[in-house]
C-alpha cells in the first residue's frame, strides 16, 4: 500500500476505493519496491533515495554556508552558526570538555546533522518518510559510535587498562565483581549499540505511522465514510496536525539525544579513573 503525498498534513492512504474501506498503515510502508537497479547489488528503493537526497541537501547546505561566510553575517550564516554552536559547545564541549570535544568534533557534528536531516524527511511534502525509519541507517550510525568509543578507550588506556576501567567499578567489594563484571560487559559491549539503534529507529517509525494513520483516517472520513461520520474527519485532521508539530520537536530531539549519547559514551571510555 503506497502513500499519496501532497503537502504536510495531506497524507492520504492509497486505500482502494473499489473496496470502500479504511486501510490503516502497515510495516510495508518501510519496505517499498525497488526503484532503480532492481535485482542488483546496487538496488535502490524509495527509502534509500530519500536518504541520499537528505545527504546531498545537507552537503550543499554546509558548502554554501562555508562559501558565503562573511565578517558581517547574513541571516543564513547566523542561523547556521547558532546551530553549529549548539552542537559544538552545547553538546560536545559541555559533555566531553574542550580537549576531548576537539578530537571528536567532526564525528559529533556529522552524527547530529545526518540524523536530523534524515529524520525531518518524514515531514517534507512528497517524501513523507524518515530515512531513519528503517533500522539499517540507525544501526550503522550506532556501530560507528560503538567502534569509536571502544577504539578511543583502548588508544587512551591500552587494552588491559580499558577493560579494567570499563568492567570493574571502583569502590565495590571484591565479591560483588562476580555479579557486576558480566552486567557491565553486557551493558557496554552488547546492549548499548542496540539501545542507541532502537531509540532512534522506533521513535521515527512510530511517528511516521501515527501521521499516516491520522491523515488516512481523515481521507476516509471526509471522502468515503457515511455523512454522519464526516465530522470526525475534523477531529482526525486536528490530531494529525498536532502530531505533525510534535514530530518536528521529536526529530530535533532525537538528533540531539543521539549526538549527546555518543559524547557520553566516548567521554566515559577515555575518562581517567578516580
């Protein structure tokens, strides 16, 4: 079942009018058929094309900002500088300190903007699908963070020193280590990348389904339902606009949380023992 898109708040389910019933969104939304290079290793579907488009727009935007920087900033330059300062200072430096933040700033900035731009594609007319709504991209980004903070910890402390700081909690009675070391190992080496992945993926997927559900219900109630049910369409479209506004906040918040947790994990890996 596809989605016909016209503008924010006008998502319409492609329910068959021949059947005359309401068709709720399904997980098939996130697994569309191939659009290009079908049957090859380079097969691209709609979600992948949206991700590529988001990256291209992001690169162009940052390139324009860098190229047009002036001593007296324009509104565009000022806006970009505010966002960049929020990421570099508000997230990275405030979490990791200036020294560590400087080392890992390119990664944190990339993560924030990439997650943000692939999140907000679900709010853009004719796209209406988050690039992070399919688990592949969140998982890859989480693995990048996972490899980075373990590599940073080993580089800073050596293998033995890093394992000791990661698994052995200071000030704990020795007998408790039998219980705590396996828990710390599962948390830092197994669970963390999955929680980082699922937090982003689940929020984007659920938000998309809620938007489609609200506006699909609106389409059905206003154009296909009995006359007595049509006023309910006003309720569903109001709910849809509320969810849409909420999703704007969630898209930004999830980018912030992802970048913040990356900083927390890296800082924890390289921090000196006290």
